[in-house]
C-alpha cells in the first residue's frame, strides 16, 4: 500500500524504480535484528548498469509526514543530511519507532508478506550486513484492490 498523499515524490520514485525493473535482483543489504530490513541499493543488482548508477545518484526531497513508524511501514533511508534519500528504503520490523516519526518519509505499508520480511530480519548478520544475500527477485507494480 502506498501513501501518495503523504509522500508524493517518494511514492513516484519508488513506483518508477519498480516499474522500470531497477529494483529487480537487488539485495536487502542492511538488516538490524528486531528493527528494520533495508533494501533498494541499486549497486547490489546482479547486473549494475549505467542506468542504475545514474538513478542511484538522483536524490529526492525529504517528505517527513504524520504517518507513524509502526511495524510494516516502508520509509526512505537517507544519511543524517537532509534531502539525501536516493533509492534505499527500509521496512520496519519493530512494533514501533516513534523517534523516526516526522524525520523520515514514511510512504507505504506492507499489506501481505511480513513473514518474508521477518525471515530476512532473522538471517545471520555481521555488522548489519546479511551473511548471505536475500534478493528481491522482481518488483511488480499492481493496481489497487477495489475497496
């Protein structure tokens, strides 16, 4: 589930990455047990292309919002400097992380498959790097279900 009303540029960027196949074969390159899994690092693709390198350098503006950082929330990763988000995102595994609220662009929620996110989060890690890569085989943009 995406929240374009709360983070329009972030949602647009993420959907574009998925629709163009740039997220395909990327690895979840950072895992903090009981906290987050982080993906979207285009340099972890099985085939790192000039297109991926160019896209990975493009920053998107910060869009902090009122969405609470709760389990299953997708949010943009960035450095401590403002407006440095690129393609990296994280999925919150912890029940809550209120200290992230209003600081990071929460832009979506996992509606199915948290058991997969939990399995990635439980993988052996060394310095927050998975011992064995967990890859996103293919990212697909699907239409919203009618409510």
